[in-house]
C-alpha cells in the first residue's frame, strides 16, 4: 500500500470513529460544481476590442504579472489548464464582454447568442456547463455611475436592452448545454457622496428590473440572480442595489439572491446570512471572494470566513439549492495558479464541512455541553483533510493540497511545479519578448 493510500485509510478510520462517512463526504464533494469566473484570466478585460481593459464600475484590478490572456483562444487554453489542476467537474462563469464579436465592434445592446456559440461548443467539448452575466461596467454609457437606475431614459433603455439580451444569451446557453444557465445581474450604480433621492433611484431600478424580467425564460434554460453590494470606489455613500433592496426584490419576484462575500461590512459574517435568507428563497447564489479591508477580491484561501460559509452551506441541507461561484481577480501573480488555489481552497472548505460529525455536534449543543461542542470543533480544525482530499483525474498525480504538513512536502512542491509549468507552456505559445523575459526571471 502506498504512503498516500495508507494515510487515507488511517484518516478514514479516524473519521469513522466520530461518526463520519468519508466515502459519502467525497461523493458529495464530487457532486459540487463550482462556477469558476472567466475574468481572473484576463483581469476583467473582456474581448470586445483589442486591448479591452476594466474601467469604472467601482472595482479595480492591481498588478501586471505577465501572461494575461489576450484572446478567447488563449483564455480557453488557460481555463483548460486550470481545470486540470482541480478535482471534479466545474462550470464556467462568463461575462457578456467575453463574446466572440469578430472584426466589427458589437455594442452591448446588440449582443446575440451567435457571439457565444463558440463558447457553447467549447464547453460541450470540455464537458462543462456555463453561467452568464450581463456586463454593466467598462463602458462609456456607465461612466457617470448609473446604468439600470439612471434617470436618463436613453442610458437606462440602453442597459435594459443589454440585460434583456444577456438573459436571452443565457437561455440559449441553457438549451445548448441541456441544463440551466444562471444569469447574474450586478450593477455599479451608486454615488460618491450622500444623495438626496435614495428612494427615487431605487424606484427607478425596481422598474428597470421589472422591465428586464418581462420576458420569461423556462427555468430549465436559465435562472435569474441579483447581486447586492455595500459600496465601490466612487460609490462609497450609496449603492442603489443594496442588500436589503435585492433581498426584497428576490423574495417578491422569485429570483435568486447572490451573496458576494466581499460585498458587506468587513466585520459582517456572510456565513450567517445563508440560514437567514434560505427560508424565504428557493435557491441561492454565492460569490466566494476574499475581501481584505474592503472588497479587494483577493484570491480565496482556506480561512475562517470560507470555512464557516461552507459549514453553513452543508448544515443547511440545501446543497442542491445553493450555487457556488467564485469571484476574485489578482493580477500580481500567475493567473492560472490564482484560479487553482482559490478553487481548491473552496473545495477544501467544503470537504472540511462535509467531514464534520454534524449529528454529534448537534447533540452536544442541544444537550447543553457547550465546551464539548467547542472542543470538538477546535479538534476538527487541525484534523488534516489532505489525506482524503481527492486528486484531479489523470496522470501525473497531483498532491493533496498546500496545507503545511511535513509528510506531504514533496506533493506540495509538485503542485507548485505544475503551476510554474503552466507559465512555461504559455511562454512558448506567447512569444512576446517582455513576457518571455519576465517568465524566465520568475521560473528560474
Ligand atoms: Mn460578485
């Protein structure tokens, strides 16, 4: 028996001793498809024009690490590499600005399913499903800070048309993949300083959303989600689509609510919101991110926030109603590595939650043994999950995770080497001189 499988057997026995079925936990983990965001691969630039880049919207990408995907083909290559570093089958979350528009510029109010046919066919070939988002930022008509809540009828109708078309694209993708595509609406709308017409702007947004949703698409093709935010750069004082606004909207209109872990006060526990909204919502969308002091969109790591979020997802018993997306973008490091680390951290948190003896914890809590509950939870923090964390399929075998554990030092090195190797692969395919020089400097 290899060292790895021996460790697995020992870990399995330990978990069984506290009433946890490891095989079952792994089956449940395998059934969870993360919706992985395309925008980590090119710093939220999109491909509407050559050299498109993120602008406005109150969000920012920092860093200029070499290797940013410059075309749809490069992004797909990077995505394929990223998926190979993650166990399981996962979805891809696309933004409308990532269409294949050809040589002619196609404005947002003119997008069609045909611009995403290439993505649908690529996804089929990869055996993955797609989710979709309207893109209501990085556009001259979003520069004054308002889209669907704009009081300018021309601006407002432009964005209503865009979101309607993005929903139609989602329905098309859903038909192509024979499974629902989740369309998420996030808007940057808000003001830098205190406005006097908070209610007026929210009423405009409510009306615009109602208009956007006039067309009904079968839920087997697409489902709608709405994403709130606390503040952005330039919208510090007021965001039209706040949490309370969208919570009310989602409940009254039967839409999915999207909770982004970076879109709340930094001391607020987003994990606590899962059980607060689930009684009122049939389904929920999560955007897992790592805010550092603000909505900074750092790469997700296995921290308390993510662990507790995953515990709440698992404990809710509503795993199939909760869609887990990732939302971060860091341009200071290798982007394929960023995706892989963030996705694997989310999976590790899910696995850790699935491996908790929920029944035993509940008995301790209901029996008033609160120190017993604390002691067990505390012990579980240091039970190594890496002995049972699955490897992605196909050779060469990948290590379990990056958790500090001496026995697996070689495995950890192997993962880092795999990530570096992906940089080298890109080095040969993207022959720009500066890029090659930087990569050489990093990998040597
Ligand atoms: Mn988000």
